């Protein structure tokens, strides 16, 4: 992944922090970072096997926005992944 793509992903992450989000927006960001959905556990899990990072749970809440805590912790984990890539 080159610096231009990482810059665009950083901008997208910053925009996600400023507004309420559903699960799809976080899933799209996770997919751009190379995470893939895996079947395990109760909630949908996203895993990046290339770097051995912790799996990320992004719950679906029937189209509603994610709670503040879930959004903040998911975005923090994705931001750590961006920092490890760049």
C-alpha cells in the first residue's frame, strides 16, 4: 500500500470520527486496510492475517448507528493499523 492510499484512508477515518456511523462504513474502511470477514464468535469479525493484528468486531445493529463506545474503539484499532502500515 502506497502513501497516497494511506493518506486517503487517514482522511476517511478522520471524517468517520466526526459523524455517527453504521457498521457498513467501518467495514468498508476495514476492507480497504486488507481485513477480511471471518466466521467466529457472536459478532462479525474482521481479521488481517498479513500482519498478525487482533481481530476487530464490527457489530450490525439492524441499520442503526453504532454506539459511541463501539465506534471510538473500532476507529482507534483501525487507526493503529494505519500507523503500523505507514
